[in-house]
C-alpha cells in the first residue's frame, strides 16, 4: 500500500484516523500497531511474521542487555548481547538484500576459471527492510550506550519500528527522537491541521510533479542509447533528477505530516538540497536522516576525523561506499557512492568549502558553485538510475555526443510545465522571498483566516491529486525498492 493510492487515501487513512481519535489516549499505540500491521501486510504479507519476529527478538535482547549491564555489571555479556542484536538485524538485511548480489558476483568469478556456479533461488526483498533495520540498530546502540532507556512495553517498541507513516521509506527516525512521544504525546488541532497541509504538499510533489516527469525520464533511460541525441539525453537526466527529489521528498513530507497529525515530530529529511554550493553541503541537505545515521553509527565509530587526515579520508570513502551499497545491491549504487565520496574527499583536500560571513549562502556571491554542484549531482543520478555501469557510460556518451538531430519538444506541454515548476521550487529558496514563502508555509503558525484558506487550498489540491491518480494509474515510490 502506498500513500498515493485510492486504497490508502479513501479507505485506510480515514478509517485509521476515526479509530485513532475516538479511542482513549492509552489505547492509541495499539491502534497504530494494528493498522501498521494491516498496512504492511497489504503489500508484503509473506514478510509480516519475519518483521514481527525480528522486532520481538531485538526487544528482548536489548532488555537482557541492559539488565546485564546496569543491574548485574556484566559488561562483557551485555556487549555480546548487543552484538547478537546487531548481527540479527544486519544479517536479515544482508540475506534478503545482498545474497543474490554476492552469489551472482561469486559465480562470475568462478566462471573465469571454468567452475560451475552456485544455484540460489531469487530472493524477494521485504518492503522497507533498509529503513526498519537502521531504526532497530539505533535502538540497540542508543540503549547500550545508556543514552536512552529501553521501552517497557513490547507493543510500544513494535509501534516504533512498524509505525506506518515512516515504515516503508523513512525518514529514518532514531529511537531517541520519539522515545518520549511513544509514551505520551498531544494532538492539538493546530498541529493536526499543519500535519494535513504538509501531507497534501507531499502528495502534490509526488502525484502532480514527480509522476508526470517520470514518464519522460523512463522513456529516455529506456531508449536505444546508441541513437539517443544530446538534447534528449540531458532532458532525461534532468527529468530524473527532479523526479527523484520530488518523489522522495514528497514521501518524506507525507510521512512527517501524518506523524504530526498523530502527535509525533519526525525529523526533517530534506532541506532544499539542489541549492547546495558543494557536495559536502548537498549531503547535509539530502536524505538528512540517512546522513545523521551514517555520521553517528558508522563515521564516528570508525574514528571520524580524530586519527589524522589520511584516516579521515578513508573513513569518508568507506561511509559513502556503504551508503551507495545500502541503496541497492548493484555495482551502479556502489559506483554512485564512490562518485560522491570522491568529490567529498576532493573538497576536503582543496578546502573548497567556502562560507559567507554568517555561514549562509549568498546567491550573488556563489551562483556558479550552486550550478557546478547541481551538475555533479545530476551526473551522479545517471549512475543511480542506470541498470548497469555500461549503460551509465553509454548515457554519458549521449549527453556529450553533440548530436542534436533527433531532438524535439514532443515530450508534451504537461511535462515541460511540470519540469519548469520543479526547477522553480528546487531553487526558490536561493532568494529572500523564497525563504519567506518557505517559512510561512512550513513553519509559522496560522490564524483562523490562514487556516481557512490553507484548508480550502489543501482540499482542492487533494481533489486534483486523486483525479490525477485515477487518470494515470498506480505509481510506486522510487525508494520502496531500496
């Protein structure tokens, strides 16, 4: 089940909200749990028992770990229990997501020596495993470090892992972010309304922009690259760059909005990433919860920048290689991670990170750095989108072929309109009036008149989204397959 579907919008969500707000507060976590199980089982019924079993096992392992460490002083035993919990969660991720990848590459090596390969049935990837695995790890490590207390109730912990707004594609919510909210939270009307507006904004990003642009992006990357002209290739790469951002940030907006309606404050996941003036800044603005996870649970444990420049660069490279592999079991993702890691290290080497006096970006001082960074990110998305590295290089060839013979504007008025809108919204906050609009829409409180206007606009946009969904058909979120 996806948010941009009639089943979710017209049936699941209204019924859930009815039960959620009618039930007494002490039962609301049970309502979330029940509906989250239904939500996940709708799309992956064969994996629901695995998810529940692994989550239950992690809960009791952490309980035993904390008891051994704090009550009995058995630090060594606690460390072993922590390791077992980590291995359990990472083991499931490695098996389901990477077993076929490792076997295929091992068989390729064996074939070089004329040795018969290993037969392994195709393993189906559980939906959202990359996200709920990372959330489980934050719970295990944060409780082991003594930063948070373990949950008293198993059902509350399962709610944290399986909460349907962020179960499938994030944002990655650290346990410490919602520890207190799982035990007690308020749902004031003003917050619920803001959550609804945020949800509609995300739905519009997905349905009205990303889905429209996706048609041309798919057409370009699925074309015969040997005959693809330069103009069409650039349009295709730009379309995918916009599609990916509005698709994923749209999902994050919807998840944050739903959480806000329910009384949760999920962390932001995007902060106008295409306005970045360096790749380092881009990764502070793109998929911010993943960046935070890698920083706190991988980069710092590896030593961070505390062991000299050489080790710092190596740690950064490792983090980005693993970040690429986390996105998918394919060499294209590894190459994409290495691509970004290369530019991060180069920026550190040449000290290319420049700031204005107050640390904020000035469009008058750094217009070319924004454009240059955007082009690098755009090139990287070609690797991300391609099925193979060879296909990616063929696409790069088309982008620099200087062949314009086949280029035309036949993608359609709707596509170019939405592409322009996507570009405008992507770079709007470079300007002061754009920042003001963002502050008013996302962060400032509304008065009565403001709420009436926002409600009417949101209802109208919601109607357009449902109409567009029925006209174009089902469209899953890109990050569901990661």
